[in-house]
C-alpha cells in the first residue's frame, strides 16, 4: 500500500479539487471493477490526497450506478486513511436551511439495489455501524467549517449543524410528499442518494469516514417552500461549492498534521468471523488490501 492519504469524494457539482497541487490521474483496478473515474492524486497543504468524482466527470452515473465497492477499494489501495464525502442533500428539518452545512452523525439506509459489503463468497465479517461516522474526520470538518464561516463573515447567514441523521434513498427520483413526511417522522434531518453503502464500505475498509452535507432544498415536505428540482438543487450547490472546497482543504491540513487514530482504523479487529487462515487463497487475495 502506498503513503498515507486523505481521500475526498466529490458529489454533484464537485468534480475536481481546486486546491490539489502536483495533480496526477491514476487508473486503479480493483477486484470489484473500475471506480467511477480516474482518481486524481496530489497534495493539499503538503498532505497527500486522493480525489474521486463520485458520479464521474460530466456526472454520468446515477446514484444506483456508482460502483461504490470499486471506489472505496481503489482509495484503500492508494493508502487513504480518512475519507471526506462532499454531498448535496435535501433538508427534512425547518432549522436546516438551504445553504446550511450539516455534519451527519447517523445514517438510515433505504437503498435496495446496491452491493453493500466487500465480504461474502467465502469470508464473513460483521462491522459495527452503531457510530458510523469517524469522530476524528468529523471534528476536522467542523473546525474547518467554523473557521471558514468566520473568515468570510458569513454574509449568507449559513449555519453549521454538527449532528443529524442522513436518510439515503435509492433514487434517482426525488421523494413523494408522503415519503418525505415519512422520513421526517423517522427523525431524519437530511436526505440524499449516495452516502450509503459508501459509509458502510469505508468502515469495512477501516477508513475513517465523514460527510460535509450541503443543504440545497427542503425536499417536498415544506408547506411554504418550492418542491425540489434538479435545477434548484444544483444552483444552491454551486453557491456553496467554493466554500466546501475551502472547508475540505482546511480539514485535510488538520488531519495530515497528526494522522490521529480513528476507531474505524481497527474496525475489523472484532468483526471478522472467518479468519484469514480459513479463507481460500482466492478469497484472501480478493480481500488482501482490506486485511493488510
């Protein structure tokens, strides 16, 4: 495995990392196919970084078409220890306003068509997802976001929310009104289509995962606000994109200064049911990057 890196996955509207220096594209092959696109490696503030556009450049992949296993495995191969997910979300709470930033600390998985584990076919593991977000990575994002809002004077009145539940739906359609009300009744604060199984796979890969969620709309539940459209979501996302880039760069610098240990880094130590010496050689080879 290569040097330690911080990984960044850019979602809708975030197809490149502007702060990345000495950028080089890498095509990484994995036992689970090819990632969404070439991974761009380089440095941010001297910290090695690997950036991946989740939907591919040009936004070619539906949420259900994203090769989540290949993406996370490729980042693992490149030495990623922390993974920052940049994600557009809808709000399910009155106090989570468009343009606000949210750091989800819980997830609800309502996806139905996605491979959600690296294991199976000769190897069994059950990782804990009780606390699915890496506290180290989330703290770095929170610190960076607070500093950025203070630095810019926050003319838009953007607020940072340091907790909340992200409900992940299959998509690609937006919610019906009945569905949106159901998600609110479940206690979800934001809604998106991509952070799962991404967060589960990152945990299996022993990568510390955290999301910077950028609120673009009120989904369709709000009685006084317009129902979400793709145009509306992208317009608000682009308004937040430069801010998100600066927050990510500052969080990377903070993580790379110390490379602090995350609970995710030992996620498999009590999760493996099938020990490596009981796995067939082909299975061990398939999982080698995860078990190293």
